[in-house]
C-alpha cells in the first residue's frame, strides 16, 4: 500500500527525482514519508509524519545526491509518527519496505539476544536489523539478502543502501510489487510505474525471491541463490500526461469524466465486429458455476456481473470477498471457474485467494487494469480493462470498465448457451456502441448534483436503497460517499427495511434510491413510502417517468430508458458525481482520503 522509489543517477538530481517519484505515488495512500541519500560519504535520513510537502520542508535545499531511496508509509505496525516512518537504519544497513514481515516478533527476540535494540514499533526495523546482522557475518550485501529471503516470512519489496557500498542500491521482492527501470542517465526501482513515467515507459519486473543490484551504470538481476538472471524489457502504454490532473482540480473528477472513453476503449475490441468480436472473450460454456473473488469496489463490480451472468446466461455465480474466500472450503472442480477482479492486480487478499485456487488446480480468469501485475501473470487467462492510470484512491473508471467486461462475458455466455438468440445479442451490442453518447448528458449535468449536494453535505448519515441490480449499484454509490466525504452511508436491500433498518429513519433522513426494473420498482416504491411516512427525504434515480411524478419523491434524476445492459453505467455516474460534490463542499482530501490506500498490498 505504501510507495517506494530508489534512484542511482549519473546526475546529482537523485534527491529531486525521489521527491517527484513519491509525489506520483501519493495515490497509494500514506500517513508519513521519508528518504535517505548519500551525501559526502554519509547516509542522510530525513522523515516525517504527514505529507510529502511536510518532508520537503525538512530537507536541506542545498543538498544534492546521485543515489537514494524514498518511501511513503501507510501504518501497519505502530502508529503514524516520525520514529516509525521509513527509512529505517540499523548498523550499516538502511532500508525502505512495503509489505509485512509476519515472523518479525520471533526475529526480534533472536536479534535482541545478539545485542540489537529497537526504537520503533515496526516490522521493518526488524527486517533492517536482520539484514545488518547477516551483512556483519558475511561482509556481503548480496549474501545477506540471500539468507534474509530464507528466514523472513511474509511480504516485502525492499530498497536497501549500505554504508560501505555508497554507489550501489539493492532491491529485493516477495509478494509485493517492485519494478526496475532505466533512462539515459539514471536507473530506478519503484513500487509502481507512475513513479518513473517522467523519465521512461520501459521497465523490468522483479519476481518473488529475486533481487537486483543497481548502480548508475547498470541493473543486474539475481535469483535467491545469487545466480544471474536475464529479464525481458516491458513497455507501458500510457504517458506521463495520462497520470496528470490536467486542468481538473482533482484526479477523481478527471477520472469520472473520462469514463465514456475508457468504457468504450475497454469494450471496443469485443463489439466492433459483432459476434466475431465477442468470440474473442473466453468461453464460459463448460462451467456449471462461477466464483467471482474481489475486494471493495471490485467486489461490487462482481455483484453486477453476477446479476447479468445469472439473469441472461443462467450460470450460478457466487461473489466472494477475497479475505473470506481464501479461508473457506472452495468445492472446486473442472466445471467451476474462478474470476479474480482487481484494478491494481496486486490486491493482497485477492492474490492470496488466487494462490489458494491454483494450489487446488482450479480454472482462473483475471479482470485486471494493470498489465503484467502479479494477479495478471498468475491467472490462467486475463482480460485487461482499458481504464488507464487511475490515481484517485476512490475507484470510478476502473469500476465501470470491470462492469463492461462482465456484461460482455454474460452476453457471450448467453449466446453460447442459447439463452439469448443471435438477433437479441446483436441488438444489445448495437446499443452498447451508443453508450458514449448516452453518458455525456449525465456528465454535463453538474448543477443537478451540486444542488443535491448542498442539501446533503452536512447530514450525519445517508441511506441508500435498491432491489436487484439497483441494490448492487447503490452499494457502490454508498461506498463512494463514505470513502471521500466521511459521511456514514449505508446501503440496504429495500425489502429488508422492515426487518430492523427502518428504526434508523427519522425526520429529514436522506434516502437515495434507484428504480430501474419494472418488475421490482413498485415494491421499492412501497418501501420508500414507508420511509416517507416517517419523515425521510427521498432522492430517486429512475428511468420510469411515472415514478418520477410521484408526489412523495423530493428530488428525482430521470434517466433515459434503455436496455438493462446500459443501466449500470447510467446509474453509477450520477452517484459518483454526487459523492464528489458532497466531498468538495465538506473540503475533504478527495484524491487521498484519510486511512485509505489505492493498492491494498497488505492482508
């Protein structure tokens, strides 16, 4: 979840490059920051609680360096403070670390028996001491790394400096993402590509139990036995402009506005030539059951996918939280497909669940946004969404791209299984081609969302209601609001109101609801009227003109009437924009909400 960058440069601009890289990694979420660099044969460490700007204020502006490491920390072991912030230095070794050393308590006792003492509450300081201990024994950083990899249990992406090798940077990795890259005069290590896009869009991947030796002249790769490795150079399609805000005040609003393009870019390869294009997607015909495994927003996308796969392709689907799925009995067989959804492709619980499924030889498919990420490389088959760089912590365009792929998979399966006729499928594909034009009015209707936001931004709680597909979408809408505005917002299945939830409704309680299914709308409206009778104020999203006229509705957003395949996109965009406008009025840190991280790489 943290950000790492390391620089070995022929220039004296390493310090500036590290700070710039950390700024590009702010989206990963953090509560403290620090860096270490070589100055006049000494390793200088500066760190602070707070933001990158707080770190910059503490750095000597006159300093220059050609080699260094930097880190943004999201607290796991120990509170967010300067002592627990990275880098950590023990003896001759200085490191930054992403991940968790699971056996750090056991290692700490061992190291204390050797005379080591500890200032911080972190597992990282223990990892640093362990590396120093083996360095003192072997007088070789590489040999220390090799022994460390055998003894440390858990996940780590580590950047390392040694007091006695001041022109060399080391990187080692297990279960936490780490890339290496080269530009014409600088070599880099980083936890993510945006950190180095200013200088290059080519990179190398470090795999588990591998390490790299980095100087200003070259990068050398080794396995855990110290044997040299050859690495394939990879290319990242996006440019540095793709990871900038442009003229927008926040990444989130930029990414919301990009959705007509990102949804179409994701769908286009599979719809441009009708059924021939659709056949590019993996066949689901052989499967009697599908498990969808994901976390957070990706889990909500899975719920939407479940609706379409069951409703149109008649395939039973279970949607499981990755943190629960990895510990349950799986009941896998050759007739079960497990789909893993992740924007980053590095989500720790999702990756752990994937490894469990692979151990049981289950069939796997990934829906991933980041090319060559860990999950993308580990699944049997992968479909890449084309959302591009998503910087804001609260996911928007990645969600709609995931939903687009799931809808297309449902269409493919429905055609293969004969539950939809060719003419029906072609009709829906044609409608999807016109989705972009249908989304544009929703994105340009900002005054509507601002008006509702003015009424809601000071509320202490907000409830979301829906049935069926609407319920799935309202769950994501409620998550967006709580993520960035910090208003307690909870989504309930409308039919469950009478089973306890309605006790929370009082005078002027805001209820945000969606009605887009003619079979379920009357029942949802009946539930809404129950809340109205208790003083609630109702905000309705619907494509039903008659419901829009109901006198009990306080505010309505009337959507264009379309097929059900377009409904998720038409409903979720207003919910995203409403959350944004409310958070804006509450003066929240929209792109970097407190306590949250973009890529959750710890379990």
